[in-house]
């Protein structure tokens, strides 16, 4: 759940900004502590060790006691999570290990909602929201008091933690709630989609969704904002004001993209009445290395689309699957034979030289994605092509 509040007083805002500076220093200190201990002493520093050091620092220094301890513990959890991910990538032999970097700033702070015991003996988490019945409710922040908020929807489930985020457009509060698992529905109506840059996606039923190209549309105004910022003296108030305009422009573009993706995923599941959605398992991080298509792929944000497909399917009890993308656009969906000549991206129509099928390239790929998922659902084994897979007995005998 996401709640927004843009009405902290000036004093409250200055206090939170001071806390963010402190948490940034704490995060960098925790990172340097682990790095120094490993390089100089050859030992591993755990999160428990750093929490004990934090306890000593809070007893000794006043600036540590001024910041709520929950915020500081949350920062140590972030550092521990970053180092766990780094060690996992090293163990897997990834090309980019991604050692935790030095942070110039921290824009968010998090605290967990603790449980308290009722008179009945039941333990429940404290509610951070106090409803007033008016336009603005109140969010209780540790050591800060109550802050005005504007809720865009009521609570669902049990709130676990709260995160305050500073963005160009204002302050936001993200409240993570724990809700019971939704049982999966029986898979009956399935649809497959093939994503692209010319059209955002094409379904297995032949329907297309136009690509809005939000970043391309915003490039002209972004260029003007950057020119304005470049003309002003670096570090001046007018320079910071121009930088804020650039950040606000980027945030609006990102919000438009997220709104489009969210409505599109909801449409595929609910409006089209499908309970199974299938896409390709694309490696977007590798695809953006193509210098000719990197901007278009990043603007489409396929990774966010796949992520939201999985999240909405889990939330509403639907099914979301991904299949191998190899040769989906090079194979005929009618006869299952692969094109003898590799089709370039400029060729938008698939002409099968074996059975004479003429079909839109993306539509043909979406049908192949659907058929691959159907084969995988039946437990059939992939050999080389869709043709061999669909004819299960011959494929297994030939393998």
C-alpha cells in the first residue's frame, strides 16, 4: 500500500532531512566498517556486530540518540542485504559483482511496526494511522509526532512497516501490509503476449497495444530544462531550482509509464477475462546493451511490465508464466518449422516457405509463446523446434 503526505510543517521537514543526512553517514560508516575488517583483519562483520556498535554509540553520542533507533537498525539491514547480494553474485560467478557503493544521499527512512499485547491476550501491530474523519488523517512518526497525510485508499491487511520517501514532487509514505494468500483459480482462459518497440505488445489473438514512448515524448522539454540548468551558476539557488525542475520532469515521465503499465496489466487479466498470462523470459539487462535499441527498450520498461504481471497475478490468484524466447519469431506457428533464413527486425511479416502461412511477425511469435506454454504444461520435452515438440512421440523417439 502507498500513502502520500505532502503536508509536513517546515520544522518537521527540516527534522526529517537532518535524519536522512545522519542515516547516510551511518550507512557509509557501516559499509566502510565491513570493508576495513575484511581487508585489514580478514574477518567478517555481521549485522548483529554492527547493531551492538550502534547501541554503544547511542549511549555515548547525543546525535545518535536524536534519531529514532528503528531508522538506524533499518539502515543496517539495508547494508547487510547489499553485502548478502554481493556475496551471492560472487558465488554464482556473475560478470558484474556489484560491490556496495558509497552513498551520496539517502532519500528514504523505514521503521517496523512492533506488536503490542491487548487485554484479551492477542498480540497485534500498532496502527500508524489515526483517522480523523476529515480530508487529512494523521501518520505517527517516531520522535516527530503526527504528520498530515492524504490517504488514497483504506488499509488492507496487517501493516508491518512504513517507509518515508522524499521525491521531487513531495513526501510519500509507503506502508507495507501483510494480507492472506489468495488461492489460485483454475486455469481456463490463457493469452500470450509478445512485447516489442514498434507496438508495446501483440497478443496471441492478434490485438495490438500502441507504444506510448513516454521518454521520447518528453525529450524536447527535458532538453530545455537541461539547457536552463547549464546556463546557471553551479551551486546557486537558481541552479538548484532548475535541477528540481529536471527531477520533477523525470518523475512525471516515470509516473506516466507506471500508470500505463498498471492499467495494461489489469486490462489483460480482468477486462479481457484471462486468468493465465504468458510472456517471454527476456534478459532485458543484456538487451539494453544494443546501442541502437537501448533507449527504446528502456523507455518500454519491459522488466517493470513482467514484474507487475507477476505481482497482480499473485495478488488476484491468477497465473503468470514465462517461456524461453529462442526462435519464437523465426518459427511458423502453423506448421512449426523454422525459417531457413534468419528474419531481421526490419521484416514485420512472417512468410512461411513450407506451408505458405502469412502472418504478422509479432502475432506469430505470440502464438508460438502460447503453444510453448501449453507444451510445458503437459510436461512435454523440448528438443529443437516447436514442430518436434508438438509431435511428442516423434520428438522423443528422434531425441
